[in-house]
């Protein structure tokens, strides 16, 4: 019932990647606004008092909300993309280049001396 009423007003994209980004973007906005409410409720850094005593208290709230939405929304969307399952058997993925496997990395890296010249002579 709720799904049909929401789908009447808000239609998700058909592409699964875009749908993933939209859903997690909305989740990121919700988390950031919840975090902003928690900051003001807990009065962290005396921020609530400073905002309430400002000449225009709406401007700092909007600036903080927009920056939190950008930051936390990007974190939620990026973590959702990084959690996507990849098909490890197919090597015909786009991007080209040689892919290294983790098991070819040496377990005990050694320091390599690199000669360096100074910029100034004495």
C-alpha cells in the first residue's frame, strides 16, 4: 500500500546503478539531517546557542545542512558503489590495463635506496 502511494509521486530509475545511487542518496540526506538534529540537540561546541543568538539563524543552519548533505550523502553513495559485487571470472571488463592480483605482492617489502641530490651547493 505504501509502496504504491510512494511510486505515484516518486518514480525510481529503471537502471539498477542509478536506482542504487538515488536510494542511497536519499538515505544519505536523511542521515545527514538526523546528524544535524543530533548536533543541535546535544549542543556540541555550544553550536545551538551560537546559532540561536545570531542575527540571521537560518543562514548558518542552511550552510551546515548543505555541507553535511554533500559530505554524508557522498559517503553513503560511495560506500554503496564500493560494496557492489564484481564478477571475478570475467577479464573482458572495460578499462584496459594490466590487473595485478593481491597474491603477487611481496609479503615483506624491502627498502630501496634512492639517490637524491640537494638543491643548493655549499
